[in-house]
């Protein structure tokens, strides 16, 4: 690995810990972020000449902190400095940052950073944007491109998020065990949202937004290092790994969606699947089931099937039933109906989703699934109506194209045999 590549990897890896610690010192997101950027500039000059430090994160924290304090002093030459505890939790401004950082500070700093990004006062879109900017270090341009908005709009979104955090007067003390547990759920949900932003992309946007999946996996692994015995974080990480393992097989050369049963399973990433399966097995030994673990177990059953017909749909149906109890949702029931139809037939699936119609009247996948069930039952006119509604609700051109494929099939099947044969 070249010096430039190693340094870039080291800076990326150290960012959450360094920014988290600097945030604890200065209690201001902008100051912490600027201090880290200044430290990175120093690293780019120093490390190639002097070699890498033994602890890059500690080096960046120390340098960033010193540079920021110097900036504060220069900016306030005519004013006395604030009390030390207003800008730092350390006892001595000149004290070395202990080349090996204290483990509890490491954990709490990163958690504090993640907690702030998923502050309940922030809408989900701002939580994701703030996390990608502050924790992951993506540029505003990169985030804007992933969300298909202008740089100005994304800059405004991030600025508003920072302002709301400042107005909320977020406490910077180490959260207690109970609060940590509660907010961990929010952090996991925020990581899952980042992944879904990338995973839900299709067609021309898939390549642009797939890095969001990779970043979500990186954050999930980071969270797992902080909570190594938490089965739900194991389940979350496993779920993201197995879902992302199918990336190369989800679209054809034209960007059209390839359904799971039609995917070339040789293209699935076996190492990601193996990592995910190992985490699921480890989580299950804790005997504390949760929604992420159940979803990961469903993904694992698909991943373990060498061929579509090997899929254990009975077990998947049971797992969706458990998920319905843990996390009741019409979308969960819709997914369960697909599994049920594989075991009991399309009529059973249709019976399950009909009561969902009022709540999913504007949901593309509801009409796609309903149309598929009706088509399997030979109720082609009703299927055509459902598919037309699905196309009207499609979020992407790839989704619309997939539904048109079903409509084309209905059109072919409705033609007289003699006409299709060219007679």
C-alpha cells in the first residue's frame, strides 16, 4: 500500500474517534470538525516524512486540539480565555494524550458522536446527512450526489441539522447505562436508514448510491466493536452484510431489476455471506431475539439456498410471523404474504394482503405483489389493473420497467395461440 493510500485509510479509520474526542473537548460540532481537518492537513505533511505514529487517532486528537486552542487564543487576544472546563475535559492542556487512549473514553466519544447525529429533534434525512458528514467524513458533494440533490441543498440540510443540535443544548456528559441502551436503538436505526438509502437505489442510481451501503456496513462494524456482546448489533451487521452480498446480481446490464429467484447466485459475495452467517450464529447463542436478528435470519435462509427451489419458505413464513409480533407493520405482513404464497399458494397470499389495501394504497410494492398473485391465479384483468397502479407509483424507471415486463407477459398470454405462432 502506498503512503497516500495508507494515510487515507488511517485518517478514515481514526475519524469517528478523533472527532468524538474533539467534540468532547470543544463542545461544538463545527470546531471539532475544523480541528480534525487541520490535524489531517498536518498529518499529510508530517507522516510521509516522519513515518506513521503508533496511534494515529491519539496523534490527530492531540494535534487537532492544540491547533484549535491556538486558534482560540489568536482570535481572542483582547479577551481572557474561558475557563478550561468550558473547552476541555482534560486536567492539563499540555498533557500528552496518553499514546494509548483510555478505552472508556474511546467508546463514549464515538457513542456521543453517533448519538448527536441521531438526535431525536432531527428528521431522518438530517440524521443521515449529518452522520455521513461528521462521522463518515463524506464531502457535501459526495452526499448530495448520493441523495440526488444539489450541493447547496445538502449544505443547507447539514447546516440546519447542526443548528438544531446546538439549539437543543445536547449534554456532553457520558450517558448512563440506561440512556446508552435506549439511544443505541436510535443509532442502529440511523445506520439501517443509511444502508436502505443505498440499497433502494436502482438503474442508473445504483452505482452512485451503493457506497452508502458500504459506509453503513463500516458504521455497523464500528458499533459492533463497541458492543461486542449485543446480539441485535450482531443481527444488524449480519443483515447488512448478507443483503449487500447480492449487489452484483441485483441488476442486469441495462439496469433492470433482477428478482431474487432469478439472480445468478455465483455472483453473490461469499465472504460477506460467511461473515454474516457467523454473526447470526453467534447472536442466536445469546437467546435474546430482536427484529434485526429475525431479518438477518430470513436473509440467511435465502443465502444458504444454493438454488431458489432449495429456499426454506416455511421457516421464512414463521420468521416473518415472529417479526410481525415484534414490529407490527403492513410492510412486514406484505413480505410474509409472499412467503406464505410459496408454501400455501397465491390465494393464501392474496387473502393476507387484501386487508392491507387502505394502509398501502400509495405503496408501489403492494400493487406489484397483488398483481403477481392475481396473475398466478389467472385473474388477468384484475392483475393488469394492479400493475397499472404499480407503474403509476413506481419510484424509479427500473421499478416501472419491471412491472411493464409483467404487463407484456399478460398481453402475450391474452393473444390467440394462432396469432402468437404467426399463423
